[in-house]
C-alpha cells in the first residue's frame, strides 16, 4: 500500500534563505507515516485502546533538490520490510513539477505501552500495512555508526514542555533542533543526514550536544548531563 500526503511549504517551515528546514521535512515524513498507521488501525487515534505504539529507531535521508517557500510537496510512503521486531518504511518526496526531490528510509519497533517492551510484529499486523517490495536505497538495513572519539564543541540544552510528544518523551524532530544549536552556522541545512535514536529523553532533563567532525561527516552526539548515556547520534554531510 502506497500512502500519499500533500504539504505546502509555509513561513514556519523555512530558513532565512527561504528554503525548507530539515526539521520541517522530518515532520512531513512523520505525519505521512502516521496516516498510514491510522489506515492500518495501529495509529495515534486508538493507541490508548490497543496499548500499542510505534517507536522510531533511525532515519536516513537524502535531499536531491531543496524545496523553497511556497512549494507544494507530495510525500509518498510505504511499508518496505517487516522482520520479527523491526519494520522498515520508505519515502519519496515530489515537488509541484513532479520532480523527485528527496528520498528517505526509516526503522521502527512496535511497543507494548503498559509493559514497556518490544512486541514481535505478527503477520496480522504486517498484512494490515500491505508491504511493498520497492526500496529507495540499495541497503536493506539502515547504516550503523558510533560517536567519534574526539569532539570540537559541546553545549547544554534543557528540554521544555513544548518539545514533549504523545509518549511523554522528547519528540523525534527536536533532536535535529538540538543538533543545530551546536553545529557551526556555516553548515546550514545538510542534504544528507542520518539519525540513530538510542534512549528517550524526558521533560526537564538537561542534555549535552557534542559536535565532532570525522573525514567528510559532521556528527552530533546527544548525551545525558553526566555524559554516560547516549540518547542519539546524528551524522550529516
């Protein structure tokens, strides 16, 4: 099943250069994924009834042509692969001229809310999503990478109420906002980036955003205040 959603690039979605922010793009992708789950019967609307929810583990995104203010975008998503505890979801983004401007893939797990544990994804659940064989990247799984051993800069960042999602954790999109605070301004909005989510962050916590550079990649590692827990690693190019 291919699910389609349409978006207009408005004022709140753009940078000072009048181009789409990466955080806004992530929101478009997430909203479209949620639409698919609503159709399948495992979405936000009934999560309190079924006591189940999807948790995002990682992203890989490649922007081929960055959208601008006033563009109209079409986001298409589909379930690509479901293996035991892991579900993979791909995306294509087209502009108003029907040009393919971005591709993305993502990895998810299904969680029992009450017991706070992973649930094996049954054939019944998988069939509701009607998986497709198409993939936007050659690799079956998403890339794995570690935080660099050295760093260039680090900052403290306090988590506030407006950043908390329906699971009472820091919303996935805000990890990129935190990363932007420590990245050099000259980097702007990278067209290629990957995010690995390792540990949830809760309201009121203070985290460390640690910037590193290794070869052609920029890294931001988000850790707890004591720097002994890794919450997320973001790699940009």
